[in-house]
């Protein structure tokens, strides 16, 4: 099958590469000439595990192409995916400028070709697929754009919703082995073609769900909103645990064994970030208000998250008597989650901004996100090529992202490099009793902190529970 993907951002590049890996002829179209040249020369602009392997294989075997010429990209395409940004507007709604512009450009090309009799052996019908995360009703607007150019929905084109469920850091695996594929259309021939396209990806029995277009659009927002709600809920539980002397890790284990709840997205921390959750929750809340419904639970989810992302910086300020001027703070983890170089809405960046505003010097390290962070902060912070490098002469360490290398550091080395052995752990990576034993002041999220005078009791408790300190 010949496929066009308009947009070479995160979703577009992963989708195009994975379709090409599965044997389809894919042309990715983008207006950014520099990016297209970069991709055409074999250089990836983003980091994502396994993407490079599939990208180079498909490119070398001639199944994956890149162009700035929309007409060239659409030449033989049976399916045209829109994988375009829908950034947050000033009012919190999704900005559909890029989607509507692309729809207009594609409609112009297809209608002009039809008028000039230039179909020329190309597909008689085209499937227009919204892969972008868009508000409910966007498919109707795109359908209208094509109708205004004389292209009838269901006859000449079919406008379909096909939301993505890709987790950054495991996006290639998610695409190649999806737990479900959602197709939103009421057009039978389009549904058949989309199911044929995705069948090779679900051979292990996971479902292809074909629903009406508006329901498909809503599924994406509802999924992200619910996952974000679980995160904020657990952060609220963690905050209460600290006040009553409970341990959020024990609470998490206790509730995750309930099959109605399950274990996923129940980890306390410093909030969610990335390109999806913050934007999509705001957009769904905004859509509710446009329809006359006040989505109170989502407003609360966002409020909790905003406060949680500031938490470590505020705790550091409190620890140093309300004054961070002249203090040097090391930060481990700059991406919004491990496995990606994406820093959009990253809790680390919220913390860094607050630290800088309070007069601190910040030295940050991340396995992949140094350059993307440099694009935001420039030389306002320092960057270390190694995790221990940023600790030298630092007054405290803040951990914002749970990269694997941060889970098992040489804690003795960490303690010796810091001016004071103070750690603020936003991802609950270490055992509080063990940290106390090693002489750290250690603050995590929703778990007891052991002051020096209770260190011996903490060690004894750890031995009883775990059989070792």
C-alpha cells in the first residue's frame, strides 16, 4: 500500500517508519526544508529506542522517502495521514491551524487533479486519516473542507479518525505491537482498508476497534485524561501519607492488587509532563466548557499537577532557610520521562525555572535531553556529560527523571561529592532507611523521612523487613 504522512514530528516519523518497516511504500511530507534534508541524509532529529534501526533499514531498502513537495508525496497515496501538531491555544483549546491548513492544501491538490483529469492510474478513492490528537468534531470540519472543493465524503474521500497511543520511550514497540487500534469511520470501504492496513500489527489477537468518528476522537482524550487523573490522584494520596505517617509505596501495593484498579500509573512523583497529557487534559476541559459542561475533575487534576511540579524546588528553598541565593543545585533528569529527549512540559524544567528565579545555580545531566534542554535554557544553567560531574561542589541533588542509570548509583560517591549530603528524590528511587544509614538527608514523595536521631531504628526496621540493611 502507498502511504503519505504529512508531518515529520514525533508521531509522524514513528508512524511512517513503522509502516515502512511492515513493507508499505511511505512518503513523509514536511514544510521544514532543513528537517527534510536531515532525514533524507539519514539523520534522525529525535531520540526513540529502536527507531534508528527501522528508519535506516526502510530508507536503505527504498520504502521510506521524505519530501517538501506535497504533490509528490500524494502522487500514488491511497492513505494520507495527518500527523500534525495541535498545540495548546491561549484559551486551553487545541489549535487546529496546521490540520486545517493541511486539509485545505490536500483538498486543493486532489480537486485540481480531478478537474484536470489527472487521476492517471492513481487511487480512485483516498482515505484522509487524522492521526493527530484533535478535539471531538474535528473530522467533521476536515470533511467540510474537502466537500467545499467538490470531494464527496464516502465517494471521493473518506475522513477517518485513527488516534495514536504511543508512549515516548517505547513508541516503536507500541506501534508495532499495539494493545488496540481504534478506527473512527462510518464508511465501509474505508474501514475495510484501514483494517487491512493494521492487520499485520495485531496478529497476536489484540483488537481493531471500529467505531464512529466522534467516538474515536473522544477515546484518545478520555484515555489521556484518565491516566493523568490517576497520576494526580496518587500524588494527592502521597501528600496525605506524609502528613499521617503512612508510606505511599505500601498504599500503592495495597490498592494495585484490586483487579478493578490495577498497578499502572499509580506511582507518586513530581507530576506529569510531555506533549500529550497537559495539552490534552486542558483541551478536553475546554471542550467541555464550550459545550456548557464544567469538567471539574480535570481542573483539579491540572491544579494538583501544577503544584506537584514545583514541589522539589520549594522543598529545597525551605531546607536552606528560604534563601537559595548562591546555592548550587544538581539536577538528574531533564526529559519529562526516561527513554526520550523530549522536554516539553517537563517537571524538571519547572523545577529549574523556580530554582533560577530563587537565585540558585543549576547544573543538570540527562542521558539524552541535554541538547533539547539547552534549547530552552541556553547558558543559564550548566550541563554535565556525566551524572557525577554535576555533583561536584553542589549543595543538594534533585532527581526529576527515573533513568535506569540513576537507580543504582554509587551512593558513597554521591555523598562525598556533594557539599552536603542532601537529596530530593522526585521519583522515589531509593530506600529511605538505606539513605539514612549512609548519612543522607533524603526527602522523597509520600514516604517517611528518617531524621539522624532515628537512623538506628530505621536500619533495624530495614533489616527486619528485608533481611539486610
